């Protein structure tokens, strides 16, 4: 064993003719052994992910295990940037990479170069994961869908300039309604950069004021070919669009994330064109039906008005207007007589109530008491004297009688004794 370390740069430590190794030397040696094994440089491993952690640095750290053992794994940011699905604990995966030793800890681990789900394609898994995420955020809600214009003035068409979808849509629209204007915005619909190009086209059309509707179209293809329409940036650009969007991607059996986010999903580009504009012959037929209904409605209204006029003209009051005036005069005369009687009755009632109030007021008059020989006394200020305690000797008083007043001066005050109980 000592001979295998003779190539080390540091001078070996010897004690009693025994070479003493550092920990780092051991780890470096083991790392060299593992890296030198060609079988460990190109591995395919399958197992279940556990203890998954996506570090803020972008690196992924996790363990892959089976029912007997586990293996630590590192998936660096540079490599995992190409991973289109989201790994998580419990996921069965197939991993391609190489085994090496992390010298500071002396731990061997699998350095991942690529990874895909076991038993399921990575594209399909990424599709399902994004679909679930956007659905939970509400991007597929029915109430968020915008209504398509019944008769658009200009349609924006996003598609490849060389694809069959372009000619299918142009031919269908021109055959149905030749007067509709079509603005074609060329875009990549497959491969790297296609998703960003589609977003650019959507934003370009949303920046115009003369476009009423957008058709996003592409012919059929494999899941890989249609993948740009499953990108999250495309789905969010469709959701943000102020203009209604029809998604016409692939064949009838093909579904993309763009289909779920768009305001309408058409099974084919031809069906999208048919949904976007009405057929000219159908419009002519609808116009003819509306015209007939308008004429019939006007005829019915005229017939109703004529019947009402005939009824008025045939009425006896219309034929004898003098009789109608005489009846009105008689009725007015009756109302006048009734008004006079009612006013007289109300005046009589008011008169009787007034007389009763006068009698009641007269009964409370102090003059009646004074007619029986009573008088009342005031002081020099006109205040009524109610008790002997309110006056003093030599005070000037004013006595009021029923027929006049007398001025007096007090010479003597005599106070009566009040006996309780009497």
C-alpha cells in the first residue's frame, strides 16, 4: 500500500519505517481509484428520490435509493438547467452520470449529467406538472375567457410562414368572408427559441389598435415538436393578452398548455378559421330572415293600431261628442253641489266646537267670581298678593273690583291662626 503513494508531492511522514498518511491523501487516492474505473464514469442508475433539496445556488442535492441501499447525488445548476420537469421526493427516476469522491467529506456520490422519470417521459411529466400549476393559479378558469368578436375587422395570425396551417386558415377565411383583413405575424413554432418568438408575436399584436382577434396556429406533430406551446412563458403571454386568442395547435387529439389557456381551443387550423369568422352565405341568410321578421313585426303592429283606431271611431261617444260633453257637465254639477254640502257641514261642526270652547273659557273667567262681591289685591308693582306675608304695614296696595280699582295703604296686619284638621 505504501508503494502506491510514492507519487505524492509532499514528503511522506515516516515513523518506525511506517508511512503515515493524511486524511486528504486517503480521500484523494480513493477518488483517483474511482475515477480510474471506466465502469463508474458512465453509469445509468434507477431509484427513488429522497431528501431532495434545490439550493439557492441552483444546484440540486438528493439521495436516490432502492429497498436495500441509498446513494448520494449532486445535480449541478449547469446540468439541471436542461431538466424540463421538477424532481421531488418519492419520484422514480433514471439517472445518467458518474461516481466520484467529494474529498472534503470523504464521501463518494453520483454526479448527475441528466435525469428523466422512470416509466414516464420527461416531456409528459413536465406537461402534467405545468398544467397542474397553472390550473391552481386560475389561468384555465372559464370566467377568465374573453368573448370572441362576432364580426372581427382584422385578425392577427401567428404561425410559421412555411407551414400548411397558414394556407389552410387563409383559404378558409377568404372563402367564408373575403372582406376580413388578415395580418400574418411570422414566428418559429418548433425548436429552440420558438417559445420566446411566439411571446414576441403575441405582444406585437396586443400593441396594435386595429386587430380584434388572434389565431395561434401550427400543424400536427409529436410532443417534442409541439413543445413550445407547452412552455410557461407562452401560457402566461396568452393569459395576459387583451385580445381574444384562439389556439389551433396540432390535430384534434393533440392538447397543449396553450389550448387550456386560450379563450377558445380549435381542433385544427381550419376549424379555428371557421370559428373566427362567419360564412358570408350564412350572413346573407341571417340578414334575409331578420328582414322578413322585421316586416312581419311591422305588419302586426300596424294591424293592432288599426284595430284600436276602428274601436275608437265606432264608439258612441266618438260619434256623439255633444252627449259626452253634457255628461261631463252634469257630473261636474254634482261634484259642485256635493262640495257645497260638505263645506257647510264642516263649518257647522267648527262653529259648535268654537261655542263650546267659549262657554268653557267663560266659566273660568275671574269676572264671574268678582260679580259675587270678590276682589283681588296687587302691590305697587302690579304683582298679585296671595298671602298676608306678602305685604307690610304702610304698604301701598291696589284693590280690583268688577267695576274699578281702589288705591289703599296698609295700617295694620292681622294674621289668622290656621288650625290643622279644620
